[in-house]
C-alpha cells in the first residue's frame, strides 16, 4: 500500500498522519485525539486499511521585526 500523503476534501487539504490503522474504530480514536488538539479530521479507507488525515487552520500569525 502506498497511500497519498495528502487528500483534498471540500476544497481543504488534509495531511496523512503516517500510520495505517487496522480498524475504523482505531482510526476514529486517533482522529478524536487530533480533534481534541483543534485539528479537522478526515478518515479514509484504502485497501482494507484506515488512514487518518488532519489539518489545522492557522488563526494567528506571529510577526517579528528586526
């Protein structure tokens, strides 16, 4: 299996967390941990494995001047 490193859903880019999960329950549990850290999550089934893709929206940008 060679999963995509990213997927686009609803015009939003999600990045794979790098781990295949054997069941949807495992993937959903991992996804919940990302949600608790303020990520948006997408779970995809591919070749019998479940993949978790996540993205975080940047709310503020720190700017430094020199």
